């Protein structure tokens, strides 16, 4: 079982997730947003130490706290290879990720094995992380919506193919923990999300 805390941070209410095994003292930090002090404070309140930072993609609202959290905790950073330049050039605090992902890798952080899946479409090289029935989808799939495709590297057909890949890979009761907004499940979105009508045909 996993203990998951959702922290909506910053002007865009970007969801940062702190993920730990029940009873553990270490947590993975997924998409730390732009409030490193908040992330570190909540970790301390829970008695957790950050064990690593996982990034779904390279948009600035997900990256602002990476340097602050990684340096304070002395931990490594994983992110999509194709978007690592966004972190290296980040105005809020450039940082060199230690591990570059293409999707398909197994990442072990805080005693948790995360399967990675390539999910381009919102951005050119997004990845999703899955562990123990929880899918951290970044900005690919939301409750009742999907990621925008009008930014650089966005494409709706590619995005829908990525969502189909997730639907095929994981059970329908998989909990989706998106980059913005509330949690949902793959089955609920396949059955009711208006943007996924083509996947129901």
C-alpha cells in the first residue's frame, strides 16, 4: 500500500505528490511545482525524507521547486530525456537531472518501483509513472479532460494514442493522479470523459 499526499501548488495549482510506502520514512517527490519550502515542510511534518524527485514533463509550473528540493535533500532527479533542456534552462533555478527517461524503464525510489510509460502529446516527451495501482499522469489525462495540445510539441492525435496506451497497460480501476485537479480512475475517464469518445468506439 502507498501513502500519497497531493499538494496543489502555485498559481496554476500544480499537483505535487509525495509518495511513500505505508510506515516508511522516505518518500518520492513527483512534480514539486514551485514551492520548495512547502514541499520540504510537509515532508518534515510527516516524518519523511525525500528519496528522489520524479518529473512527468518539462513545463515550468512542474519544475520550479526541483533545485530547492533536490539540493536540500541531496537526492537525484529523474525526468524525460527529450525535455531535460527545460530544466537545464529553467529561469527559476536551472538544474541538471541525474537520470534521463525515454519511457519503459523501472525507477525505484523510496522502496517503490515505478513503471514509466511514454505519453507524448501534451508535451513532446512526457512520461507517466505507475506504482501499486496509482498512475501519476502529469498533464496528459485529467478528471473530465485531457492535456492541452496548443503548446510546443503538443498534438491531439498523439495525446489520444498515449492515453490509449495507458488504458491498455493498466486496469480500469487504476487511480489516476493528474498534474492538476482531482483524482479519477482510468475506467471512469474511458466511460465518461468527452475528449475520449474516439477511444470508446
